[in-house]
């Protein structure tokens, strides 16, 4: 086994000499404690190593030992419902063994190798298996069937197979023979985190990721296989928005990465998620969730690796044919880790001290999202939703701008809306989604043919209201004609009744698409009938009935949609009847 010697230590950055036989990105064991590290630079026989653990106590002259492989994660049953650190070490297991902190030098432990699983073997001797082929099934949780697959790059004819039964992840289940070589297949496989797992082909994005959040599903939709950024300053609700998406989105599996967030926020996730019920099945939400916790007080290099660990796990379940939603909270903290490591490496800084390769690293991460045909012929997707935490809410800073260039949806959180207690605080003027046209057929087939037309009409009302408010701020609302004042009134209803949503209310936390459409149709009906009455000479003071408008604002809690629609017709039929009979109206 090759071995070098430490000659330099600077936080997580270590240099070692005598490293001529080592390779770039090779995982190494650093010092007497055997800390986990990764070679990120080689210059003749001197290697620069990024260490994923605290280096306090490490001295110059201690050995560096190679492993012959890059930083990898173990993939197999036991991932779902677990809580890992940034390099897939199980935090709950470490805590059960008596440590509130991760001890140095515990090695690259991962999923439980002693637990026995009930395995249904699906193949027999003589079968030919190609890469990605599912050869066994394991009920990993009450909601997820773990499909055990042939690793990429492996194929052959089955020469030995064990019967269905109880096995550990390291037991050999199937032996393949190909080209004179034999391959032992277990329930687990390893994969380097920085290398995307192979697929057969990338497919077009055409299915909505249903979140139950009206402002997202209707105005700024996310697609299965798409990418989205949620930028916002402190207190604007980035984390709670991602929690809502994790709880309610119709993805099969959630991978939640707490990347450099404060410990109390991750504590909330770790305490809340195990108690939550999945709205579709009534079973625990953790039965389809993987948590990766790398808080701000954990080693900075492991934070940099955490998003790669998360996306590799997501790709593994995508290969089984599942739709996976990955939440990265937040990529700004990840970028800060890049900046810190780049500083210790004495690299030339770019804008605001970030390394020059920040944009390309972000693009490489988001590029691993998509809707795919897998090696085994199944279809699966990864949707990446990354929170961005710009200092002071400044969207012109480098991380937000680099992210904005590569994501398909941009859900900009607004400080003023948050201070006004309008949640989700998504600014409808700054946000956008590039998936609207791609999802047109899906909306027409699954919701209504006029859904996108209705969306465009309501969005144009909000944009028109923004222009009118500039006039109102200068000269007041009274100078506007009634048809323009009506736009202001309808926009208020739209913002309060539709865009604002209560995450803690039973009826309002998740809203099915059919109900979203019905609510929007009621607001459209109110506007159309009111606009028609105003054009017929009825003043706004008579058109606006306070009780009716208030009932529409509260419809999200009452759900009496038919009654409200009838009340709108009755009110305006009565008004128009009085008008036709020649009644006199005064403003």
C-alpha cells in the first residue's frame, strides 16, 4: 500500500510528499487518526488533500495512505429513513454509540452492514443480466420497494443464485460470468460521488411536479426532472418553503440536504420529519425521505461534498424508476465552503472572493437533474430545488446570478412580503418558470384546457396592478377610472385569497390542482362580472360588495365554491336588473 508524509497543514487543506503513485481525486487516509481526505491537486510527488474531518491534533510527518479509489458512497437498502452527514456517515448510529459529535477517524462507515433484509430474488441460473437489470427486491420501508440492480459496467450470465430469504447487504446473492470473468452481485454497490451515474437517454420534460402550493403550481410551475432556485434574504421563508415542497410534492422519494445551515434549523427538520404523515398514504414521511445534515459547525470540506453525496443517492433511486426531489438548503453555504477551501489553497479569487470555477461547479450539479430512461428501461427523474441565501437579499451577488443562469425556475422570495406576513413570500414580478410551455399539454389533459390562458390573464392583472400602484403612490387612487380601480381590488383579492397560503392550516397547507383551478375561476368570474357592470355604467362603490369580496378571500378555508359562484351571479344579476330598470346610481 502506497504511503506519503504530511508536510503542511492549513485547516482542512493538507499537503503531503512522496505521493508520486497516487491519482487525482483518490480517497486517502490522513495521519495516525486515518482521517478521510481526497486528493485535489498533484504536483510531481506533492499532493494537496482536502480533508473531510477536523484536522486538530494532526502533525507534520504523519503518514498518508491511499485507498486506490475516489470518494465513494455505499448504495443499498438502509438509505431511506436514515440521517447522514456530508459523506454518508449515519448520524443516528454515531449518536446511539454514545457520541453527540462525530469522532475523528471513525472511517467511512455508512449503511448498516449487519441488518438482515427480506430479499425476493427475481432471476434464475442461465438468465442473462445486463447493467441496471433488477435481480432482486427488498421492502426497504412501508412505502419504498428497493430494487437491487446490476451495477453499471457489469453484465453476464447467471451461474449461481441464492434463493429468496434473509440476507445482509454484503451477502453474495448472484454470480455472473462474462468473458471468462465472474462478478459477485450483492445488495449494495459503491459509486464515486462526483461522477454522474449512467443512463440510456435523457427525455423531454413534460410532467408537473405537483406541490399543492398555489403560487408555484399555477404561476411558476416546477417540472419533474427540472431545476429551481429559491433565493431570499434572512427571514423570507426559504427553509419553510422547501419543507412544504418536501412534505407535499408528489415525488416518490425526497432527498433533503441541510448544507451549512444553522443547527437549530436542521434540528427542526430532524424533529419534525419523523412525526409527519405522508398525505398520500398516511404513513410516516420518513419512509420515503433521506436526510443529509452538514450544519455550519461541521467540517467545511464535508459541506462541499454533501451535495454530491445527495445527488448520487438521488441518481441511485432514479435508476430504480422513482421520481426523486432533491432539496439543497442552501447552495450559498456550499459556495462559501468552496470559497474557504479556495482561500486556503491560495487560489486567485474572482468576484466577491469566490473561486473562478463557481459557476461551472453549480452548472455541473444542476445538470445532474433531468427526466431519464434508465439502463434497465424504466423511467425516472431527479428534480433539484436549491435555496440560495444572498447576503442582505441582494440578488445581484455571484451565487444567485450563477444559479439563475442554469435553473429552469426562479422563485424569488421578497423581504417586504415576508414582513407583511404574506407567505409563501414569492414575488410574482421577479419570479419566473421556463416550464410553462413544456407543461401545456399536461395541464390541458389533467386539469383544464383553459388553465394556462386563465393563468396568463391573472398574471397580467397582477402586472397591471403594479403599474397602477406607481400612479397611486403619486396622486392617489381616487383619480383612477373605475375600471382601473377594479383591477386594484381584484389584485388584492388574488393576492390574499390565492397567492397567500397558510402552511399550518389543514385545508390550506396542500391544495389539489382541481381546487386551485376552481378558485382561480371564481376570481376570474368576479372580475368579468364586475368589469361588465362597470362598463354598463354601474359605479365601483355599488359593484364592490364587502361581504361577497370577503367570502371570496376566505374561500380557501371554507371551500364553499358553488355557493360563492352562485352568490357572485346573484349579486351582479340583481345589480344589472336594477340598472336596466333605470335605477339611479350614485358614486
